[in-house]
C-alpha cells in the first residue's frame, strides 16, 4: 500500500501566476467555482437575460420594423392604456381567462389525481391516457377542437340535435366561437383540457410522496376522509400546488396557440389575450415597440404572483414535518 | 510507456512536416496579396463566382402556380446564366419573414409583397416606376393605379395579381323560389331573406377573417362610404353613408344570415355553400373549385359545382365596388441582384408568361393588367365570365387612397368587422359604432403620421 505523506497542499501546488493570484485576491479562494459557473452564466445571459433586456428596450423605444429605434420612455405604455380600447378589453380577457383556467385546472387536477391514486385496475393505462392532451402538439389538438366547435358543423351541436337522450331536450345549436361569452368559455375549456394532465401527474407525484403512516395515525384517531384530506393531504400538497399554480399561471397568461387557431381574438375582440394582441402589433402591424409593451404589461403581474407563491412555498418547506 | 526512440522519431516527423519561417512568410504574403486584390475589386474570381437570383413568396393554394413560377425562374436563370431559387413560406408566415429580412437587411432579391407592404417597406424597396410604366403600357394599363405605391408616391412594387370576390351562388336554390340572380345589394337582401326562411341563408363573414375585411369594405364603398379620403391620411368613416351601410349590413345579418357568420374564418363560407346550406356567399372561385375536386353532390345526387355560378359583386347606391387582396412583386434595396430581379419581372410579366402563370393557377391569379385579364381560360367556362371585368370594380384596401401601413393596421385589427358586428348583434347603434370606429382609426392614423414625420 502506498502511503500518502501528510504534506501541506499549498507547499506542493505550483505557485499561482500573477493574473491568477490577482483574481484570487479579488474573488477569494473559490475562483475555480466561478469558472465552473461560467458556461451556465453565458447560456443564461444569451438566452434569457439578453432577449428580456431587448424586449424591455423595445417597450420603451419607438422600434418599428426596419427603422432605427430611439428612446421614448413610457410613451408606449401610456398609449395602450389611455388610447387603445382593445388593449383595455385584452387586460380583462387575459385575467378572466387565466383565473378560470387555473382555478378549474387546480380543482379538476386535484380531483383526478385523487381518483387516479385510488384506481388499482388498469392503473398504467389511465395514468398514460391522461397525458395525451399534454403530449399532442397544441396547434394540432386545437385544430381538432376547431372542428368540434365549428360554427356551422359543430360535432357537439350535431350530437345535441341527433343523439338520444340529448335530442330529447332540444338543446342547441350553440354558437361556441361566435358568441362572446361562449367563445371565452370555449377557449378556457380547451386550455383546461390541454393543461390538466400537467396538474394531474404533478399532484399525483405529490400525493405518492405523502407518508402512509400519517393517514394510518389519523385513521386510528378516527379522522374522517374529509378531515384526512383537509388536515394531511392538502397541507402537504401545498408546496407542489404552489409550484404548479405558478407555472400554469405563467403559461396560461401567455397562451397563444389556442386563441390563434380557434378565434383569432374574436368575436369582437372578446378572446384577445396579451400574446395574441402583442402578435398583432409586433408582427402584423410591425409596431415592435407596442407589441413589446403589450407583452411586458404581464411582467409586473407575474412578478407579484411569483413572489407571493414562492414565499408560500418557502414558508411551507421551511419547517420539518 | 513511450520509448525514447519513438519519441525522437515523432519529433523528427513534426519538425520536417512544419513549414520553416521563410516558407511560412512566403505563403502568407501570397495569400494576403490575393485576398487584398479580391477585396479591392469587390468581386470573386471568375471560378468562384456564382450569381443567384433568390425569390421569396408564400405557398400558393394552387401548387401548380408555384411550379410554373419556379419553371419560369429556371428558364430565366438558364438564359441569364445564373442560378435561381424560389423559397416559399406559409402565407401567414410571410409578414414575419419579410419583417426579419428588413430588420436584418439581407435575404432574398425578389419578394412577394401583399396589399400595403409596398407602402410599409417603401424605404427598403427599389423604385420600379419605369418598369411599372413599361409593363403597364404593354399590358393594356392597370385596372387599379393605387396598388404597389410607396409612401413617397413612387411605385415600389409591380402589381402581380389579386384574388377577387364575386358573388358565388347556388342557382338551383335561387330558382326554387322563382327569383332571378341578384344584381344589387337590395336584391341580395330580398333573395337572401326568402332563402333563409327555407333554411338556406346568405353567408358573409362578420368576423376576424380576411374575407370579412374585404367584403364589408366592398359593401361600404357600394353605399358611398369610405374609410379614408383620397389623400390616404384623413379618416373619413364618420359619414351618413357609413351609417346607412352599417344599418344595411345589420339588416342583411338579421334577415338573411345566421349568427354563425360571427365566428367564420375564410374556409367556413366555402363549406357552407358546397354543403347546400348556404345559398350565396362572396368568395373567390375556391368554393367552386373545391366542389369540382371533391365531386360534392347535393341530396338529390347532383354534382354541386354544376349549380354554382359566379356573378359580379352586387351594386349599391354608389355603384359596384369590392375589395381584394393584391399581391405585388418587389425588389429589396439591399438585394444583391437588383438588376437581375428587375429583368426577371419584365420576363415574368410578358404576356406569354403571365398567361401561363394564370393558367397554372386555374384562374385564381387575376391580373391587374387589363390586357391580360382577357384570358382564354375565363372565356372557356361560363362560371368565369365575371373574371375579365371584375378588376375594374375591385380596389385595394385603402381605396380611394393607396393601401398604407395605417390601413393595414386597421385591417389586421379587424376594426371594421368588429364595428359592424356590434351593430348586427344589437350591442351598439350604427351611429355609435361608426363613431367608435372613427376614433379607433384616428389613433392609428395619428400614430402612423407621427412615425412617417
């Protein structure tokens, strides 16, 4: 066996060069750590920080395709807030869309996850099946919904008119995409359909992580099913719920495909969201500055939501079970 | 372990393979001298020169049209001794690709620029006034002089073709109520009302769709209303003619249509006509063509396309007017092959080639050149009899002014269809809707005027 002499490492290591020693003095002994961080930092700066800063710059400039941009301060934000009535409608639409979509996704996702946890037969089949809406490309699956909700030959209207027992009630036909209220309800429904697998699978993972002995103890104490859910399941799921609500809120507020395929913001702008309106301004109208201002209008709202939810997660995970 | 002998051999090989200092200096001097020469001349040596004419357009919904265009490019390239390339993108992606090329100041030489793009990209497109005059003279004049104009008054693109909106109707359904083919908007209202009662409504989109923007403009113009003045800058929508037009469209909606038109896209009216539900639509010949292609039959087993007819868009109190999407061909200022691109345009717009392109498109690509509109294809089928004449009644979206960037914003934001829809569903009076539309348009025009200085 080779014995390792107990020598001072600093004495063996070659003396640092002048640059290295200068950097060490400045950054401390962990200079190598900074080196290891560099690739990730470059990726973050080039793919996240730079595009974001560019968007911020666009929003406070008069950027127009092919024209040199100059700084205009908050002029774009003032314009969309004070002069553009469609944008005001868009704010309301976006908040309505995000609120109902996320709420239903949480409630239905939690219910389905609890159900799936209890299913013993064909468990893999059901767990795999719920992922289908999530796996299919959004544009493709939305095309399916486009036909199902078609204004002239909606599959749903056909079923309501021709298939018993629905035909008995004489319901419909409904103009799913032509009536402002129904159009908003339709796009919310498709968003829920699309996003719910993410909730189910994540909540299911959270449910499986809850130790069984807690339920056993509660059962010995005579707790009802509702009490067990309220006092064990829900509190222990809170960090998971907070994270998926956070992600879902961000994705839902930025939804584009569903609106673009189904309604293009109509009827009468009742389904325009920030993303579709930003696209109209930035790409179709070449008003890059206004497009960026519309898109960035989300940012303060998102920051508030992120701070609130992350605080909740930190509070929930900062104590031992 | 590497033996000492092997190491020595390796070093020897390395030393003999590496160039000596003298050799290296000689080589780099020669190379830099050559490169400097090429840079100074600004052209590649003859052996390395490959001129290429690149064209960008959107994929045509009749693929044969693109095939013919590509063939003409290749033929031109062969004669000119250059390589040619035709790039196609989905029509909804074209604005983004064009914007990207302008932003980056590089890309294709020749580009397909729709409606108001020549005005929007005025600073980035070559002026083609001479070519416009030359082609126009040879082709019997242009049916619409506003198309292809830039913000500086020069022609920035050559009007290529337009997709017209005749009245497409089911002659069998109209005959079933003992009516004649409608010629005026009042006729359309009367016939449509009768046919709606029999389950065959009229179908005009009042929605976020291209067709809606075009047809509603046509009705407005036929009622003497205009969205902007001839100067293309003054918003002129708030007039009693506009109010009348709005009221008429609302009556048309309530009496002759169903609410599904509020959600229609550009496909729905085709389906509605061919399925036997709709009696009349305003649409390019695509419904008819797809009925032929699919061999669609009615309930009695008759081929539907036999009973589809196209007639001129209806006339109103102020005459017969309709809007259309115009395609133009332009050359970027930053293009590498500007002259070559212009030469190709002259080649493509020559009567023979223009006719071949129209034939390949099965008649969709209606020429803005009056002489080319009298095409044998349109004489071969009574369904196309409207085609040679509709150009005189068809205008670009900015009419009576030129199609500007501001009017394109009005179109892209669907301001007119939305304003009409609020009146149709009873959410606003015609007067209020017109006023609101005026205020929306004014803010867009104010912003455009500020930007254009």
